[in-house]
C-alpha cells in the first residue's frame, strides 16, 4: 500500500514522460488563471486593507455581463467595452456605498460588507441574466478554438488553443500589473495608501479616487479571468467556486505580494493536476477539489505569512 502511494506515481512519471508533460501543461494553465484571479484580491487588499470576498462573484458577474449584452444583440467588441463601463460603475458604487461610509471601521466590518456585496451581485445577476449556464463568446472575440497535437518524448501532448491564448493573455496582464504597481505614479500612490492611509492623505493622495481605481482594476482582472475560465467550460455561477481557489493561492504567496500570487498560483495549479493524475486513482479520485486547501493548511501551520509575505513580529 505504501509502495503504491509513495513510489508507484514516480514510476509512472518516469515511464510515460509525455503524460507528465501533459499534466504539467494543464497545471500551468490553471495556475496562471488562478494567479490572475488572486491578483484581484491582492490589488484591493494592498490599497484598502479590505479582503474582498466578492472578487469571486465579480469574475462571474463580469463574464455574465459580457455574454448577456451579446445575447441582446450588441456586437462582441462593443459588449466588451460596455462591460468595462459596467465594472467601472460598480467600482464607483462600491466606493460610494460601501467603502466611504465604513472608512476607519474595523477590518471585520469591511470584510462582512464584501459578503453583502457578494450576495447582492448573485441576486442581481440572476435577476438580469438568469441562472442558466451560458457559452462564452470566444470566437466572436477572436479567441482560437481547437487542439494542437505535439509529438513529444515518444508520445503525443494535446494543447488546447484556448489554453495557449489564456496563458499568454493572463501572463501579459500579470506582468503589466506588476509594472503598473512598481513604475507608475498611480501604482506608487496605491502602495502609499496600503502603507498608511493617514500618511497618504497628508501628501495629497485622494483615498476615494485610489479606491475607485483599484476596484476598477480588480474588475478588469475579473473580466479577463471570467472570459478565460468561461472559454474553458461555460459561464455560470459555479465559476465562483473556481474563483475561490484563489484563496489557497493567497495563503501560499502572501496577501500583499504580486509575485506571490504568481508563484502561489503555479504551485496550486501544477500541484492539483499532478495530484489528481497520479495520486487520485490511488485514493479514489477527487484530489483536485481539496488538495489546494490541504497545501494552504500546511503553509498556515509552518509559514502563515506565505512565501512572500512579511513576517509580523509583535513585542510585548
């Protein structure tokens, strides 16, 4: 039994390297998309100190808005532009209705407010778009479909064209956001707000404007993630469960680290695919649904600040 669990999977990896490459590729694509979702959490947490539980439903809401507008006869690229406008209006509404009245309140109150925002968006989304799954408009947006078969290591590796496009687009967005944070004036203002609200106010930085910008940016990230995940399956409220996989990513990488979100996403994505493919049959399957949370629990026990998070030291 112990041999089967600890040794046999590695024997399978060595005996069929093409299957190992396939699992690694699938995990890499999932990991990049997990990292993209996690970036939405990181952006808002860095700028406002609010853990936005609603980021998952924002992914669903953005994708449903895009598909819903297209179904009403709006051309695909116009629907995409209008969806960005909707996400901007959502950012303004969140700042005016949620953040501004609750500024300087305890973190738990702001956290619970994002719970309320989550259920509002679920109800509003079902009212406007219905609860039935919808097909993502990938071809209308110019995203490729089909499969590329690559002969590799004595076998064949199948690469979905949409996965290749998703990995490239997500990687570009992640890199652009990293540069945005480090090199631009607004990015420096975001980091200043994250360090100290009072200090940022003292040098003339508007918290209200910064919060609108960061929530809108998180909305753009949510839209990109919704398009990519919707293209791989379909657009439905079940995507919120997939978006919650970003939570283990944040635990691994640290809640305020953009590089941490990237590394954490890759670890979770690759780890769960390898676990499901090689260890799943030995334990009855289903590893992919819980392995990410098991890894996160291990990190909480031994390195609670994550790989790139700052260790908090309190002196009494």
